[in-house]
């Protein structure tokens, strides 16, 4: 599956948020970042190739219960 530039930007945003969330100390900011991440995953996750995600992002998305929304449904 070849990634379009929009998919790349969306995946980068998801990866950066997912990698940053565990280190955020301010609880209000952390909650806001989780909601932004959740919105991105719900809007764009089905269009993404799960194989392109790094380990840290995959772990955080799994911890937040969002990993199942990455990639086409039913895989």
C-alpha cells in the first residue's frame, strides 16, 4: 500500500502525538493531546498502513485502545 502525502502527514501527526503523550506532565494538556490523537485516528486511521508505524507509537495507540482503528477494517 503506497502512502499519499496526506496519509504521510496524518501518520506523522499521529506518531508524534502518540510518542509525546507518555511524557506530558500537565494533565490538562495530556487529555487534550489524547483527544486530538483520538480524532485523527478516527478520521484517518482506516486509510493507513499499520506496518508503517513505529514501535513507540504502536504501543501508545494500543494502550489507548486505538490501534484496532489503524488500517482497513477486518484485518
